[in-house]
C-alpha cells in the first residue's frame, strides 16, 4: 500500500510492535571474551565534544542541492514503467530472514555483550555472499507513527566491490524481504546507471531516502520505486531524484533526530559531528531546509562508525577486531557502555556502521555483518558508566 503524503506528520504514540516484533526478549547475553592488545587501542575516553563555530570550519560542512527536473524523472519513468511504490515491493517479498534461534554461533557472536539485544535476525548467507552490510533505517524514521501505510519496515543497505548497491526492504511483521537496486540518472538525463558505492549512512524521512555515496549524498523518492529485472536478482529499482554535494567534509554516518525542532539529519565524518535541519515546506518533503549545518562538533572518538543523536546526547560506535565500543558524548564529557562488574568497555558489536532510533518503540536498530538487531535506548543509557 502506498503511503499517503498527508500522513507523514501525524503523531501517534504508545503503539507496541505486533506480530513477530512483539516477541519476548531474547536470551542473547554472550560471555565476554579476552580482549586483545590491538583492541585496547580504542579503549580511551574521547572526552567532551568541542563546538565548532568558525566560518571556515562550518563552510567545509555546507551542502549544495541538485534536484533532477520533474519532467526528466517522468520521462525516465516512462522508460521503466509506472512507479509501484513501497507497498508493492513488500507484497512481493520473496526472501526470509532467520530469527535468532536459527542464527549460527558466529552470527550471534556479532551481537553486543552488553547491553543485550532484545531482537535479533540473520540474513541468508547465500543471498548476501560477496556483499557487505552497511547502513539501515526504518519506517520509524519515515513517520513518527512508525509505519509506512499499514506496514512496519526496515531498510538495510548492502554493497560489494564492483556490484550495484542495493537495499533490502524488510516487512518486519512477516520477516520477509526483497532487493531494490539503487540507481542514479546518467549525465545526459536519458537513462539510469547503477550506484556502485559503499552505503554507510542512510535515513528514510517522510517520502525521501537519503543515502551516502563516494560522490555525494543521494536523494531518492520512495513513491518512485519501479519494477526492473536485475542480473543480481533484484526485481525493483529506485532511481535518485537529486544529490547533495559537499564543500569539503563528506558525511559518512547518518541518522535522524526527532528531538530537535525541526527534525534534523545527523552526520558523522572523520572527527566531526554535525546536523542539518529538514525543511518544513510542504512542497519540499524530506529535503533539507538549507545546506548549512545548524550545529557542529569535533570529537576524539576514533575512526568511522555509527552515529545517533537525540537532543543534546550523541551516541557513537567504534569498531575493533573482536568487540567494539559505544560512547555517549556531550559537551560535558563522555561515557561508554560497560560489560559488567569488571568495568570492561569493549562490549559492543565488532562493527556497526549505522544506528537508527525508532522513536515510537524506543528501540535502537543496528546490524553487524549478517546479524540485524535492536535493543531499547534506555538499556543503553542504563549501561553507561
């Protein structure tokens, strides 16, 4: 069922997940392992965030917007056929996620030690062979009632060397999914080419999907999903309708923050954290208000990783060989999740490039390798020390 544009701003609170997502908490606490010397190099306190205020620093974060003309999009749509929308994609879902009971020991080992995941699912090994998991986002980002139409949806990005980037559209009630290829218009505007880039950041806001790539931050219109036959087994394609180009600093990690007014797009790149305000113009749904950062900080949290912000709290993940870390940073200091009474802080997943907060349910979603999982944000806050 296609989402009606008028429902994007509707507030609905207190709904519990139904179906499979209403299951009881998983018994997924893994025993802490010996931490290698190489992992210990990430076990340091990044301290407080440093606000960035100089014009020179903020200029490097500025984005310029390039939208494809509507007539060009319509001409290209005629070539592929009429758009079918998200509902049709989910109705045709032809693959199945495994629940935690059917995940392998190695897949379960990708889960955080503490705090423990309350939901965990695993991707089919054959279906994802040669691919790397990347960013994810949910219908909890798209609309604050947590739904797209009547469905609850997770989008999971995957990429591989020389292969088309793709997104798994997951119907969370049935735990079934199908692939949608990402594409961008060619320079002459007469056709599409495959997007071939790692996708480490992705946010679905209102009717737009924003996706990081090597050469820009691409914008997709979720009403323009189209049927197409792909050699990679995907039966749908989603063409870009625009792109944001950077003036210097490239966003790598993305998430949505509904704790600001207006809602904002959160970005992470190198040692910088910043945000852009979303537009409140009804004619610019899902687009940014301007290309200027409304807030920016320097962080000493090392390396790439997931980013999440809710108001003044920033959550950052750091990868390591066996176990990673999850920090909560603010302008006053930093705290890390603890594994238990021994105060060990290397207890997060080995590698999570993306964090997504589903406000309606209070859950944070992420993935590591072939393992998709979620846990309540308040359990993360309780484990900080």
